[in-house]
């Protein structure tokens, strides 16, 4: 029997201490026909103090590489062994496209009992509560959302999560906690090579020897709103990896960040607060032995704010406590139109940062509509564009594409009216050449019937298939989140937010403001164009050949963290970055090239017809 996820969530809540939650605060619930797998249907029983490991694992094993959500309703689930992403019938289907979804960070908990033999750490062994896969970089679309991992007490070998995702994947709204501060690592992003690119957002880690570990030289990891508390050795331990961080809040006696020597490791850190607890005066807030870019970060309570120790190659330490407005560890700042002499300007303009808006989840049995009910073909043989349009026109707030289905779209769809969420429920779609989704205002003007914010999320195209074109032609806000295979074109005036996004972006309106968290673009030629807009990026990874960002028409691009994976070799007739009569901040630039054909033409800048080239690689580049 298939249990209704909505009604069952209410039953679980009634059985738990959370029974006082109201109908509108139940967290993340899904319709009965959503294609989501409920672990309770596999035998898991929350809040009964019995082992749920086998039941949850059975749900994870049901559809390897299946683009399925494995759902844990509210309550506490006991596990005695590692929960592992499934292996498929061949290596190409292993440990990918699996999403573990709780009802809410404070509603769903996976707990290890105290003193578990599997997690005792004897002979220096470690064991993860959740493991999502090993290399190579094929772990597409893995995610963990909206839950708590509790490793109990007296489990010194415990690791909260060993996470791996590629191109698009995320951890969001997760808490990882040790009951007695013991344990090896809270979030381990170094257990295997070739992790990333991925986005980690809104995560809290309490206890463990290391809160976060990032390792190995590819493929970059982006973080936003991270809280680290009461680690034993390091809040964050980085070796080789490129990490792009905004909003790190650390409360520790130990260094908040250790960026380890003899590596390619780079750290880009902005808008953060590192607070040393009593005892931290004996150490440094940031122990940096490689490259560091830092902006708008408060460091207090430590004996030294930043200890730069790159074998005499760095600029020196930052000793005094307080706000670090902007600094770099090395004297390699470059510009073609003004000589910075290796130092940053005293005052410089940055783009203001907006948080990605939160769109109400709504009540699935009231606010959500299934496109199959409007005639969509779940087998993908017939074009479902008309069904999607009809669902939008019906006045629904949320239109969903159920998991386990496969849809085909090949016509224009107008997104307007009450709809505020189009959600793929992690499935895959096929798009034809004519597939265009246009965000528009009714009658070309903003109407009270138009939702102010629209999110398109949690879906993928077929591997190697056509992208869907998403045209923003509205005064409203557009969010595209956790999506593979879209070409977003900005032609309106409303804000644009791209989060955990694999695809293309072109801004063609001088009225646009765009904020992007973790972009992965593998487009041949010019990968991103900013024509007169304001564009802020936290973390971008590129792979194919061509200009990465072309800023023109008086645009402003503020980039914090870039990984260029240039193993295909460069066509050095085109610069990596092209700036024409515009303003650009490029901070935290990284390249990895293993075929001896790295970039040789990094920057071309044009100001009032004066063209200048710079072939020298720069960690930070300021255009004007």
C-alpha cells in the first residue's frame, strides 16, 4: 500500500513531541502522487528507539541513479551503520541522482546510539553516518536536505556525512552534531578525490575534531551560511581544494580555518565572523599556509587574526583583531589600467549582496497541482508543454512534475499569474529546440495576480540533451535552483537568483541585478555574458574552451571564487576574461590543467577604445 506522505506526516507529528506544530508549519511535505519514496513504507518507524538502518537503506537501494527523493517524515530514526548511496548495475549508475530529504532540520533526526561498536574509533578507524559515493566526478545531483544528523556520545570514530556530488548537488538546511564533541569530522568533503562542484548552504556543525574537511585539487566547493562550534582541532581543514565561502560563523578555541601547506589549496572568505572563545588567544583565527582572499570578515579573540605562513612567499600576517575589510595573502594583484603595486585600494566598490528569497512551501493537498492531471505524458513520448501551460493558467501556486516520470517539452510556456513554484521533484526531462519558458507579467504590466517571486527548481535535462531556455522578461524575481540544463536569459528588470545551477546565463538588460551561488557552465565559446547588468557570483566552475565572462556595456561583475578546469587546452585567441567599458572584481581565480596547455591569455580590457592585454595569471584582478 502506498501511504499518503502528507497525511502520514501529520500522524508522525501527532505521535512525537512536535505534535503542537500547526498545519501550516509542518515543514516539507509532498503530495501522495509525487513519486517520493517514504522510508516508512520500507519499514522505518520513527520515535520507537529501534534500528531503522535496513529500512532506510532499502529505500536508498530501490532506484539507483533514479533521480528520486528518499523522504524521512518528522521524528527520530536510529541507525547503527553507514547509510550508503546505492550502486547500480554498472559503474555509470553508481552513487548518483539520489536525494535524502527530511521534513525539516528541527523535525527529522537521524541518530547513532551512544557507544556504538561500529563508531568506536578503535585503531584510528572512522565511520560515516551517511556516505554518498567515491570518485570519479560522476556523482551528479546528489543532495541531503532538511534534517539533523546526531552522532551520539562515546562514538569517537564517527563522521557525520561523507558527501560527494558533481556539477549540481547540494547540502541544505542540515545540522550535524556530536553529543559529547567527540568524533572525527562533521562534514567530510575529502574522503575521495574529484568532489564538486557543489553548494553547501545553511549548515551547522557542533563538535568533532574537525567541523569541515575539504581535500584534493578538484572540483571546487561553494559554501554559504555555515556555523561551526566547539571543534577540537580545527573548525575547517583545507588541503588542495578550492573553497569559496560566504557567511562563516565560527565559535572556537581552535583555528577557525587551517589552509594547509604543500598544496594548491585556496580559500576565498567573505562576510564572515570568526570568534575565538577563551583559550583561543594561544592560536590564530586563520592559519593560512597557501592562498587566501578575505573580505568583510570580523576576527576576534585570537592571539593573531591571520597567520600567513607560505614559506616566505606571503605578504605577512594580520595581527590585530577586528574587521578585515579586504586583504590577500600574496602580492599578485594585477590591473592593466592602474598600478596597484601588489596591494588592494583603501576604498573600493563592491556589489551589494541579496539573500535568495524563500518561497513558501505551501500545503501540497491544497496549493499543489500535478501536470499529469492536465494531460502531461509521463512517458515523454508526447509534448507536455500545453499541460504545463494549463496547470499554470489554473491558478495553482505550485505546479509539480512527479518523480519517476519522464516529460518532453518543445513549445513556449508563459509563466504568469499565481504560480510561484515549478518543481521537478528531482526528475529528468527532455527538451526540444523550441522549449522556451518565459517569465512574463500579465498584459505586460505587473498585476496583483502575479506572484512576486517565482522559483523553478529541482530538475535535470537528459545527459547531453538540449537545454530549456528560461527567459526573464518580467519585473518580478526569478529563482532557478538545483537545476541541470537551462539557458537563463535576462531581458526584464526583476532580480535573478541562480543557486546550485548547471547551465548558461546571459544578461541582456541594463536593469537586471543577478546573484549566483555555485554555477557550473561547460559551454563552448563565451560562457557567460553580462551586458550592462549587475552580476554577483559566489563560486563558478568552467570546463570547456572560451571566454568565461564577457562584461560589457557598463556592466559590473563581482566574482568571488572561480575554478577553471582547462584540461581540454586553450584556444588562446580568446581571453579568459573580456572587460569592455565596464567594472570587474575577480577574486579567487584558480586553474587546474594537467595536459600542459594552460591559459596564456587571461585578461583583455577595453576602456574608451584603448585595448590592453594581460597574459599574467592573477589570483585577484581589479579592472577599474
